């Protein structure tokens, strides 16, 4: 099982470099918008959860309703951030 542990640790390390929710609030709105788009894309294309993870944990697969909910959340957040950014630029 040790090689599996290395794979999982490597996946987690790479994922946190790309998207770390513990650091979410430290990002600028434009970066967050890009991260939200990445989340939407990867979930919509069923790239997440990773196929090798699903092999070990098939119940972790997202349903269409869950995919749609994540996609809607990402879209709503992008719109909200865009509106905040536009307001901030108008006030400067």
C-alpha cells in the first residue's frame, strides 16, 4: 500500500500548489475568478475527483446534480467578484 500512499501524497501536494482553500482569502479577486473557472471546468469535464481516486472510492463520484451545483456556485461567485471589481474600479 506504500506506493499508493506516495501517489496520494503527491496528488495532495500538487493540488495544494494549484488550489489551497486555506489560502483562498489571500488571493486577489482576479486570481479567485480564474480558480473558480478551473474548478468549474474540471468538475464539469469529470476530471475531478481524479479517476484513480474514484477507483478506490467509487462513492466519491459526483452526481449530475452535484456537478451542476458546483458549476452554479462557481459561476455565481465569478459574477459576484466581477461586480465587486467593477464597483471598485468605478470608485477609484
